[in-house]
């Protein structure tokens, strides 16, 4: 229902992203306390395509959550499944 921005705390934020662990922990804690569930994550590829990158694939956990990737004025969605990212129409 809503998107909650979180800081990118990666060492090289112009080329990598890492969700602020405190924000992610707070989102999980809120969900466990009856707040909104955590459906997934979003980030952009400013110089790329709206496809999971090699780095995205390294960080995939198979937790079934959605990833929205924004690039070139387009948003594509993927499910982080047990066998990697699967496109979601």
C-alpha cells in the first residue's frame, strides 16, 4: 500500500545499494507487531536497465519478496524466488 524510503548505506552509493539495516529491521519489527507487511524492495539502475544485476542476484535471498527495479523511465518487478529472480507481469 505504501513505499517507505530507506537510506542507501553502501560504501559506493552511486554504483551499489544497501538498504539501511536499521530501516529494514524497523520494517520487520513493525510487521511482526501487526503493522504493514514487508512486500519487497525497490531501487534504481540510473545508468542501466530495469533487470536484476549480478550484484542484485548476489543479494537475493529466495524469500519470495518482490523487487522493483527502476531504469530508463520504466519499472519492472521480480519475485526473489528459490531459483533466483522471476519476472512478475
